[in-house]
């Protein structure tokens, strides 16, 4: 099998079984905008992440940055005082409004241009850019080859892809076991994404591993509600979910990987 087919199949194995989904009182999908706003705010005011550094390295004076699956702009807003243009693409318009407001509160920032839609479907609405960044989206994309190849064709100097070393929901696997007796998969991992990128682009890919400090150790507070919905459980399960979260091993940070390559 190709690396692309393996990636798609491995992601499919994360599907929630129909009978559990049918029991879910609310949708287990979607991302809480507030979590991504907090994260973007922190990276804008704090030290640059390796992803931002790799993007900045390849960005010409007043160059254009494209941020795909931008969320509230964690990967691109730190560059807002250096870039000539920032183009943010996200399928969630709520994330794009959050990004626009954050940029508006940032002195010296360019006004980001936003495109609501799915990558690569909206790729033809984007002119060529200097640097394309895409952070924490890959595990949502079963069809990673056309996704990565559209990023590669749109960028002049560099593509930067950030992802977690393992599936972003892997930390909840012990809870799936506990509440539903369901064993979650252990693939795909970052090496599987790397294989797809090499296979698709033929590029030499740079790899930097780093750690993102955990923002909400133990995922308490609003994390309980989010986790409970993710697990397809009713509201009354919240005390038990909180307890299960407390019993998870403490994690100092989250293992992250930044990949980058030059389009050829
Ligand atoms: C986990 S968030 C990451 C946000 C931000 N890049 C960050 O690192 O904080 C994933 C974002 O990608 C968006 N997204 C997922 N798949 C997408 C696609 N194919 N095209 C555009 N946006 C997508 C979601 O709406 C969400 O805002």
C-alpha cells in the first residue's frame, strides 16, 4: 500500500462505532474556539514556536503567509508585524472571526484576509504565497496527499506543517477503554504523515521535535465538558469523567513536530 492509503485507512480506524455515536447526546466533533483563541494569544505574546521560526526563516521582507486550518492564528499571527499579507483559510467561520479580532488588537499587525472553506477545495481562490503554514490539521485530513500537494503548489519558498507526534486524541484512549470498553488505535503517527509528504512531493523534509507546554493540566474546568462530549457521554457522567481525567498520568507537555520543505 502507498503511504497515502495507509494514512487514510489508519485515520478511518479512529471512527467512533455507530452504536456509540447513536447514544451521543451532543455531537462529539468540532473544536472549542476559546481554546484556540487562548493558544493564539499566548504564541503572539510569548516566544516563537519552532513552527513560527521555520516560517519566518523563509519569509521575504513583507512577504505573504498562508495559514491553512488557521484556527485563531497560532501559527501565523506571530508573523503579523513582519509579513506584508496574511491569508487565513479555515472551514469554521467562527475561528476566522476570532483571528480577525485578535489581529485587530495587535499593534502593527497586517489585516488578515480570510477565506472560509475547506482546503484543498478553496485552493484555487488563493494566489501564490511565499510561505504556507498548516498547524494541527493533518489528523483531520484522510486525503493527505492532495492536501499537501496543494500546499506545495501554492508556496514559493517553504511549506511548514506542524502536528502532534501521535494522534491529538490519543490522550483520551484510556477513557474510551474505561467508559466504553473500546480500544482506540495507535496509528497514524507523525512518521506516517512524513511518509505521505515524501511520497507526494519528493521533497527533502526537515524535522524538528519540540514540546508545547500543557495549557490545561488534567483538562479540568471546561475540559471536563469537552471531554465528556468527545466521549459521547451524557452530562450526568461529568463527575466520573472529571475523576477519570484526574487519574490520567500528569503530562508536562505535548510532543509536537514541525516539518518543512521547499517546493520544487
Ligand atoms: C486543531 S485546530 C488548529 C488551529 C490552529 N492552526 C492551531 O494550530 O492552533 C484545526 C483547525 O483546522 C480547521 N480545519 C480542519 N480541516 C480543514 C480543512 N480541510 N480545510 C480548512 N480548515 C480545516 C478547523 O476548522 C480548525 O479550526
